[in-house]
């Protein structure tokens, strides 16, 4: 059941109690009478399939990567029926939900909703992201959730980093029938950034913090200063990937960028104010 709604460029979009966004509502921008058809067209796109597969591989331990070859075949056959429900059923995906009824439709994690907006209209994506961020900021101030405040500091540029990695990935890896999780450098890239900013990879932090909840990571407990710099480095890293810099060169540049930013941003009054707000809520 939809709990919240936002209005973007005259379009009302529902958000459910999991903070998943109705891409059925977003699709109405293109086709008010047949939004499901628009979503099905999006699901057939090979770029969409690659993105969804990568997102699920990163976020869903139970994702059935082995089923991707079959799904790609179905998607390539225009005579076959491809729907969000078929995607979820076949692969065990969690980034999309599909229900029927008055409050039904297809809902997506915010990362995936943004990807859908990019496919539908890059201009609309800008307006949507701005309004969604405003909504979340208002909620955080009202409800007080320091973990989500911190997560949203870095969430936007992570999508840029994923897109940059995908753009530099051999198409054969994206369409190969065998699982490619170990061949994509997503975890490796995140580990490099985590080491620069926090001094630990995610796995190293988890080994030394077994008392922390399993759904939290070192970014949840980091300072606003560190997360701000991490956000900046994610953007810089995405550009370096686009410019075909090798990993050693990227690491050197990113370390220099960290060393340059840290003492300057540490003195920032704005960051200090945000940190005090986070401390007060926590």
C-alpha cells in the first residue's frame, strides 16, 4: 500500500512503506493509459537487464544469476511475455515488486527508479531526484534517522560509479550465460575507495565489528566529513573510469584528492553543522 506521494513536474508518484517508488506512476509520463507496456519495453532493453543484474548481484545474496541466460532469451523474443513479475519469479529479484489491486503496480528501489527515469527522460530524472531528496530530507529531520541521513550522502554518486563501470565492461561479460559477479570490479572499486577514506575494506570492517547489526556497514558509522569526501571521490572515480585510467593511476589520483580535500572540508562550517545535527538525532 502506498504510504507517501510526491509530485514531480505535475505527475503524482506513489512511494510505498518500503520507500520503493511506483515506476507505474512514472511510466504514465510517457503513456498515461498503458504504463505497463512502457515498463515491459524498458525490461526488454539490454542496458536495463545489465543494470538490474548488477544491482541484484550487489544487493541480493539470493539472486539467481544462473537464470539470466534464460531471461535474456525471453527478453529478446518479442513474441514472449516479459513483465516485472516474470523477472522477479525467475531470478528472485528484490529491487522490483509487482502487485495488483487499488494500490498495486510496479514499485522499484530508488536506485532502479532513477535508472528507469534515465531511460524514460533524463530531464525528468533531474526533477524527480531533486524532489525525492527533498522528501527524504524532510523525513529525516522529522523522524530522526542518522543512518539514513548518512546513507543518502553517498547514494547518488554510487549510481554514477556503477554506470561508469558498466560502460567500461566488455559486453561479453554482460551477456555471458555464466555468473559474472567475480569478474565485474564493483567490489574491488568500492574496496579501493573504502581503504582511502576509512582505512578498511567493508569485509575488514565487518570482521572487526561483529557486534554491529548485519544490515549496517562502516559508512553508517562514519563521520559526515568522511562521507562527504567519499561522495566526491565516487564522482571523481566515475570520471577516471570514463577516461580509461588504469586502477593504479586512479588510486594515486584518488588518494591525492583525499589528502587535498580532508583538511579543507574539516574546517567547513556547513559540514560541522550537519555533523552536529546527526549527533543530536543519534
